[in-house]
C-alpha cells in the first residue's frame, strides 16, 4: 500500500502531501500483503461472473481513496489497484519526502512498487533556509541520490521550485532517472544557463521539454556559457513548450543549440512584447525549420518562412480594447498583427489555423451598441487588402478549417468579478461582432473554411 494518502490527484495518481492524514500503512501491513499474494482473499461468487478485464477498466477510473480500498478487496484486484496507485507520485514537501524515503528503505513492497512508477512530480517551494531546530525544509538536493535508483523507470519527470544553489549531488544524481522522456521544469531560479543545459542533457531519451517561468541570473548570458555548444547527438526533442511572463534568456541558447533540429510541436507563450523577444522567437522558429508541423504562439510571433512543413497553426493575438472611439486604430492593429504572421507562411501543407483573442471594455458605462456602430464604420473604411491578399496565397490552398475563439468575459464582468452588463446584451454583441469578424476573414469565409466561431462567456 502507498505510504501516505492525504490529497487526491485523480484516477491514476498517488499524492504525497504535507497535509494532515494518517499513514495508510500499518504495522501488520507486510503480513496482509503476504496473505493477499498467497490467494487467501478470493472473489465473491457474483464478481466471478464478470471478466477480470471489466473490473480492471473500473479500477483504472478510480480515484486514489477508492484505489486504496480496491487494493484490499481480493488478490485479483490487488495488482491493478497498486499499479494505478504508484503509476504517478507527487512529493510536495520535506515531510512527504522523508516518509517515502523511510518506507523505501524499510519495506520491500514499497520498493517493489516504486519500480513501477512512470510519473514523478516534485514541488519544493520552500524559501526558508533552516527551520526551528536546524532542520532544512528543502529536499530537492537529496531527491536523486535518495530515490533515483528506486524510481529508475520514471518516464515523466516534473520539478518545481528548483534553485541555482542546490547541492551538486542533485545534478549528479539526475542521471539515475535514465528512462525520462518528458521533462517539465517550472518556477525555477537558476544561477547560470549552464545549469539548465546540464539538466536537459542528462536525459538522452528526452523527447518532450516543458519550461515554465524559468529565471536565469541577470548577469548570465548565452556567450558566457558557450553559445557554440552543441547538444549530444542522442538528444532529439520532438515537443517543446515554453511559458514565461518575461523574456526568457535561455531561448537564444536553445535556438543556437541542436535541440530544435527535430522539433515537431512548439508552443511559445510569452507575455512580453518587444523587438528582442520577437527576434528570439524568430530564431527559435528558424532553428526548428522544416521539422516543425505544429505551432502555438501567444502574443509574440515570429517569421514562419523556414517552417515549410507546418500543418497546424494556433495564434493568440493581442486583446482588443473596445471603446466608442478609435475603433479604426484598434482594428488596424489587429489586422496588422494577423498580416504580420500570415504573410510569412510558406508551408503548402497547412490544414488548420486557430485564431484566439480577448475583448474587453475598460469603461463600464460604455454602451455596446455604440461600440458596434463605431466598429462597423471602422471596418468599412479599414484597408484589408494586404491581409486578404496574404490569406489568398497558394500556400493556404490546403487549408481545411479555421477556428476563431473570442474571450468575452471582459465585457460582462469587471476586474473585481462584478457583473456590469446583462447576458442578453453580451449575446447580442457577440452575434453582431461575429458577422463583422467573418468579413475580416473574407477570403476564408468565402471558401467556407471558417468552421467554428467560439465565444467564451460568463455563465
């Protein structure tokens, strides 16, 4: 049985948390396991009438608490329930780490099931150096040497809260997770890009890399760690996902390495808008080249001239502020941003495009009908020839579907969550605005490929 069951993760997750809760392993747990494995617990007569596969499908859909009970039902259920319990483990504090480490040492059954774990999520968010009594609440430095050997079959590894001052044993011990194919790093603050590079290159089987809000010390630069460094030939990323609230300096290093040489799926969510960020994204896209088939780009977009095999493109554009004035200016910015991306497309294999943006109104007393009137006038006088010409390029001949998603929550609710417009008023605005925006995409609308127009509204 798992050592701790406090918080629920889902049907196939085991969560080690710091919250209150009893240790589910008892003193006589070993003897109970022996009796289960010897077959002393049997299926009831009614249950025996159903194929075991039916029960296994049900067990796969159970949450953690139910799995704990299912593991004690009978010998036939035990392996499936335990496999689901240990399939994914989350460690979110020093206490839970200590519990798991102790039970791995003392229980051969825990050690046996840890060898079946495929997903490990670790969160070390403590910023305190030493607690009362001299105990260090941080534990990431001890994780690889303490548990890496037992969790050697982990394929998906997620680490949150890593700091650049971790003990060298952390970086040395990572190699014990030799089966990792998917790595997620989030909320990490590193001293040098070389530390990030060292972590990534530790996993020769790595194909999926997710980086969320990774901070590198300001004094560090790509050149200071060797911009010409090339990744080992046995590291071939296929999926790369980057999310940042500020420009991550490591993008330049990734673009200059060989990590993007075989990238098929790229997601870039940058909440910064400057020329430097745009150039970095462009360099990343150039590095991916013709291997890239799927791209999701948020706010900051780069040239797609090198991505000649692109098949799916998701664009999140700048939000549209609605006022009774300057609608021509707002719609012109949206048109120029969309044209700036579409005019660089060179792939003749593009089949799907998704366009998303949000609409908000800063003044709660602004009448939506007045906005629509000014917006209709602005669109009538807006020069869309360049945008429509870009949409009519031969490279879009294979395009089958264009989906549009508009987030309307900013119209009905203010930043404080207070309702300021009726649902009917927002609905009417949505229908009228949709008709206008279809004209915005007229070349594709005329072809009948604007398949779906989705509005995200408040209930």
